[in-house]
């Protein structure tokens, strides 16, 4: 009885998150909810981190489209920082993608989501089902999502693309090796409303989730209904809640992850280009957009 109650508490917390980001709505599927903002392609900085690390490990060449997002002056890239930069009073230039909740995809009921094929081989039939033309931006985004989900895991990675709240809970709790009642999700929260995407933010305060030695980030992916790329990467990671204040007064309670062991990362990883460092010489940290989740063991963050 206690386990079921705790499971429902976690489930309701997820529902609240999805409602606040426009991802839980009517069960009626509307293909128009898949909107593509070319300025945020790849989806956001965390997927740039994943894709670049994964592709370099497997020897995939950098395409022209990807190269555009790896330029030094790209606001999607300069968000990288090191653990030593995480100090009260430090200023960091950050790009926070802004999403329109009314146009965000929503989760389908599990049985409905699992009744639809989720495979790049079935892309033509999926495009017909969602009424997208083959050369449309939506079709390109769907194909990229399916291919990302089908790629073999990177070295030391465990991954799954989840299409329902239930499958997300099952994957996160399974990877963390804990009951659903013993895990929690954290996400970035914008405390003020603003249309400014990129500006300098000053670190006002930060706390660390000390029990989060093992984490499961879940990244939203472009698709007609909600799909999250959830994964666990071996290595030492530290998770922080960082209170930021922008130049225009914006306040953000941001989730930041620091990867402390980068010794196995590729020399050509975009983070090293931005930071001017080499694999194993320093940590790599980055912030999460507000429509992504990080699953960690349940704990109260302690003040640094």
C-alpha cells in the first residue's frame, strides 16, 4: 500500500511538470503540435553534448548542419563551463531556449503510444499517419529523432527513448536501482517571464544534490507526441540547483550537471573547443533547458 501511494505521488509530480510545460493535454492527437524552430536545431545544448560525444566515439563525421552549431560564437555552445566556474558572483553567458507550452507535444496514453510503430523503417507510414510531407521540417525532425533513438549506445551508456510517463518511470527507477518511491525528478524553473534567449547570468547561490552520484537525464525530442531520450552515462557526475540572475533581472533556478571525468571523451568534442581544454584535464558542466528532466535519488539538496 505504501509503495503504491509513493508511486502515485511521483506520478502526480510528473503530471504537474508535464502540465506546466504543456505536455499533457487532450488525448486527441494533433500533428500540428510538432513545431520546428531552426534556431534551436539540434533541439538544445544537452542534445549537442550527447550527439557530439556519441558521434565522435563511433567515428561519425561532422555534417555541415551540425558544424554550424559548433561555432564558437553560437549561443547554443558557449553555455559550457567548468566546475571551477561554479562560484557565487561569477557571470556566465547562457542560452535558455524558450518553448511555447501551447505548442509542445503531449504524452499519449501508454497503450496508444505503444500501438504506433516507433522505427525509422516505418517513417513513410508514420508521415502519412501524421499528414506530413516527406521533405517537410517535421519529417526531417522525426527522422533525426528516430535515428537518435535507434543508434547503439555510446561507450558506458544505457539509453531508452520513452513515449509515456509510465515507461519513463520504469526506466529511471530501473537504472538507478531503486523503487519509484525513492527517486525524484528535477528541472530548470524560470522564476520570471522574459523573451530574451541569451544573456549574461550571475550565479547568486547554488546547492548540490549530494546523493545524486548516479543520474538519469531525460531530454525532450521533436516528435508529434512527447518523446524523451533518457540515458545513464558511466562516470562521476555532480548535480546542482543554481540560482541565476540575468542582466535584465531575469531569475532562473537552473539544473546544472558537471561531468568530472572526461578522460574518455573525444579530443574534438565541442566542449573542449569552447573551454580550450583537453579530455581529462578538466570537468565539463552545462545547464538543462526547462523542458528536460533529471532523475536522481530522493534527497534534499544541501547548501554548499
